[in-house]
C-alpha cells in the first residue's frame, strides 16, 4: 500500500510540474500553464537586408547570396544534376536555378512551371516531377537537364485547399524503397473550436498514397500544421516539423521536430506536447488525450518551424553531419521576436541527441524590434554539400558553405 501511495504522489508531482517526456534522448520539457502570459498579436515588418549585411553562421562557415530578386521563395528541391527548383508560391510558379560556373552563385534561371495554385512541395521519381499545390498534387514528365516543363500535367489527387493563417502549404516526400508518397495537410482552424476540421479526415495530418496517387489513407493525425518532411538516413523513419497552436500565451505551445509513427496521434486539437489538454476542448476527448504521442524535440514556442533537412554530406564539420537543419520562419503570436533563424538539432543513431542550436541567425533586429530583415523557410543540401536557405521575406536564397578541408 505504501508503494502504491508513493507512486501516486510521484505521479501527482509530475502532472503538477507539467513535464512532458519525449521518445528520444532529449531531456523532459517543462511547460508553462495556459494563459500564464497574454496572447499577443505581434506580426513583423520585413524591411529587407541593408547593403553589406547577411545572416550569421558559426565560425568557419561562409554565407553568400545564391540567388536574389525572387518573389517570396518558400521551398527548395535539388535535382540530380545540381539544378535547384524554387517554389515562388504566391507567384504561382516554380523557377529553376543553375550555377554554370561552380562559384556558388546561380547565374542562370528559367521559369520551370507556371500557372500553379500555390505550389509548395516538390519531389522527383524517375522521369516524373511531383508538385503539391494547395488543392491538389500534380505530376509532370521531366527529362534530366530540362530547364522548363512543356508537357501537360496530370492531377493525381485532390486536397483540401488553404487553411488557417498560412496553412495552405502542402509538402511531399517519396519513399522510393516502399513506393509511397507522403503528403502534408495543415488544419483549417487554430484549435477547431468551429468543429470544421473534424469533418475532413485529411486535415492536420500526414497522408500516404501509392506513387500514382491511389490508395490514399491517413498515416498520422493530430499534427496541426506539419510541413517539413524527411526520412532519417540512419533509421529510414519519417520525421516532420510541426507548427503548434496560437492563443495560449508567449510560453505555449512549443513547435516541434518529431519522428512520425504510422497510425500515431499527436494531440491536435485536444492536447498538446503529450497529454496536456487544451482548455478549448476540456473534457471533450479524454480518449484522444490519453493516446497523444509526446514529440521527440521541442523547438521553441511560436518559432514557426517550416524547413527540415538531414545533413547527409561530409562537407560540414563532423558535428553537423547526420543531424537536422530547421528553418524557423518566426513569430507573430509572441510579445518577443522568436524564431527567425535556422536551427540545428544533432542526431545519434537515428534519434535527436541534443537541444536545438542556433546555426544561421541575424534575420531579426532584436527580440523587441518590429523590423526583421528576412524570414527563413525551406532548407536543402545542395549537390556541392552547401546548405541553401530560402528567405521568403527578402526574396533571397542564401548559401552556407564550409571551405575548410579539415572537417574535424
């Protein structure tokens, strides 16, 4: 009886401290209580980069402009020959960039695809290019080295269009070994107090289908706005970054990086970061609260984590190999300017193995400043091992390289 009492006391202490334990080797996350601080609408003012200024990387790295004068570049994809596809989503086009001189700057560009409805995710399989627009996934025939697509596309699936705030993004990832296509769809609301998202099983989820779009089904749910997708090279597990809910104050809720389980439920809208019940849905679905999976790695409240890529090259120092880079677009629902950087999460044996580290910073003037210079989104490893970062605020693709031959 005494052991049972001690166990109950320990459980009560853990619940009171609101500790969330993840599935990885990350330390437990201490969460504040809802509304500990007011919820603040504090959007930034993007002013662009002053002449001579650029983001800051750790010592030994170099940062240069890979391409500029782009229309809000959001997402990036590297083709096998090294060409870079850029989704200029609000312009409805995908632009091809090519560095023909090998000096780390794109000196050639071509309109690769146009007249699209908010294009975002891009994938390639054989001679097929996949483009995820906000309302559908399309395929196009592509030949290696093409600078534009001239053939008519084919719609292989419809998707629910647009969504809450910037939840119009639809990302893609192909698992070639399994012959599967993953698709992300964000929520249409903040926490579905409107009871709208519950009517469409495709919302706030990662979907999976065959490569031709057939057999579409739910892969994982309760993911408010999953965007970045990647397969871990070490484990071949699916990972994603997720934008969490607004309205609970500066100190809630952490955006997160997590591995994704087939059939897994991650809480939205009933719970957050494990079994913490959302006050907007108190008592509604205790069964779903109880089954909520704790994410692997908290990235910070309101940082707007969007971009995701594993660094699978040897050009960077050892510390940065095999881990994850995350593009953080930055806050609007916080009194402080948080995010506005590229973070790095070290990995070991296929699991997150440390707290997020600042990697590319300087996009915001300061925590209390209205002005920001740019806003990072998509991140991708280029063919030469550099990291490319889409800055949709400034219309720039930044290139981060490490010229040292000694990478220890």
